[in-house]
């Protein structure tokens, strides 16, 4: 990997991390575990369509670990790691099926997969099947959050053309 | 064409989510409440018979201060990082337990027949 590419990836990771931390400061109006806008994923969705799979995985991995260091929520690390893993896997596969102009569809799928992964992790950790009852809320919020971040990434993509080329 | 199919599938999932949410929210409340940490049942309480009180629930990862008042139960405060359990407010639906994921703590309504065993223990 060239130094330029590495620098660009680090820059994107830093931007994602900043968005993540700013979002942490905004009180979440929905008191359901796992429901979140996930604005940092704008960067993830963008990266999925511009970078190679291992590069995106590295970016997200670093963001999750550093994110839980800064937020001090270590349990969240486990949940978001499971969610992100499933989400990335799905989005990287869907990248072949869904082109850039329909990126928001991929983002919605990604968000749904993310919430599914989180749910699976929570079920495994707490061993409480009744947690499944949150799943409908997570599906609804995942669709809406995924749509929003997807549309943001869609707007971002043409504006970052120069950044991609340099 | 393939996008229409994908969007249709997503729309169905979304609709199922909305319907599921409505069903979960409309589930009736019960009287028997169980407080669990992971698999382990810490308390089983009959809210009709409990006096108003506040007590600390210790788990390996931290403490949640649980409040019982007028036959309702909630987490009043907690030392977990996300405080979702506190913001969930009073337990109001059998289908929606209060959970504190960082502490693996669950407060949920249970059926009375399932609860008797727990009391007997």
C-alpha cells in the first residue's frame, strides 16, 4: 500500500472517529439499546465504494476500537464489532450487485445487517431470548438510519472526486 | 429491475418491523417482575405486593439503582456508560424488558407460573 493511500485511509478514519464522538455527545431520544443514527457510517459506506475490502475492514476496525477507547464503553465494542463485521461482509458482497447510483440501497441493507449482528451478539452475551422483542425496533431504526447515512454518502461521493484522484 | 426487487424486499422487511414494533408495544403488562444478570435470576418481585423502595442491584460489572413505586419498576440510576436502562423509564410492556447491556442486566415481566419456581428457589 502506498503512503498516499495509507494517509488517505487514516484521514477518513479520523473523520469517522470525530463524527462518532460528536454523535456521542448528542442525547439519543430513543431509549432502546442499539438504536442509533450511526453518522460515522457515512464514511464507511463511502469507503466501501471507493476502497478495497481489506482497507475498509482496517478502517472500520480501527474506528471501532478507538471509538470504544474514547467512549469508555467496552461492552459496546463487542456488539458493534459483531454488527460491523456482518454489515461490512454484506455491503462488500452487495457492492457487486448494487452500483454507485443506488448506493443508498446497499446502505439500508448494511444497516439491517449491522443491527442483526448486534442483536446476535446481545443474545449470546445476555442469554435472554426476550431481547429478540427489540428486533422490530432495530429493523425500523436500521432502515431509517441506513437510508439517511446512505443518502449522505451518495451526496458525498461526487464531491470527493478530487480527493479520490489526488 | 433488480433494484425494484431489492427495494420491494426491503419494504417488506421494514413493514414487518413496523408491525412487530406495534405488537411489542401493545403487549399487556404483568405483575411479576424478574431481575436477571445474564442467566442468573437475582430477584423475583410481585409488584402488587412490593412496598415503594429503592435498592441497588450489584452485578460483576457495576451497580444499577432500581426503584419500585406505585406498582411500577424502573432503573433510577446506574453506573453503566450508556444509561439506556435509565432512559427506558418504567417497565411498561411484557414484551419489552429493560436491559442494561453493559451490565448484562435484564428487568422483565414474567408469567406467574414461571415465577413460582423462582420464588420457591
